[in-house]
C-alpha cells in the first residue's frame, strides 16, 4: 500500500494492487503524444463504480495522475483521460469537490 497513512481515500475509492499500469501502458502503445507515454506509473487506488484509477508517478513533475482507463488501445492524445495532481491532499480535495457536485 503506497498511500500515505495520513490520507483517507474519498468515498467510492479503494486501494488497489499494483498492476493496472500494465493496462495503462497497453492503452498508450500507439498513443505517442499522451502525457503519460513512457512515464513510470504505479496503480494505487481505483473507484469501485468506474474505470478511474489513481497512479503514483516517478520522476515526473506531478506526483499523481487520475486516469480513466478505456480498456482499448488509444491513439488520440486526450485518451485515456488524465488529470494530474501535485499532492495527495490536492487529489483528495478534488475528488471530494467532484462528489459534492
């Protein structure tokens, strides 16, 4: 579990094992312009009701990326849809605000 002990996952999110980065890399095989292409990412959490995953990034200017996996090989740079976060607190606040909408 790579989630800091001070972080409580927002409602609807659960810890997941590493391994979903394999699906992310598969989706990016033909997507040479996606911002996560060739970025080392490790899956740490996922939503229980959607295909949104949280990845911890290594050697990247952002710490986290929330990605909506499509389960298809993508070629459009906007897919899979990705939002970057600079901290765990920023990600938690964003998800909670989104849940309140």
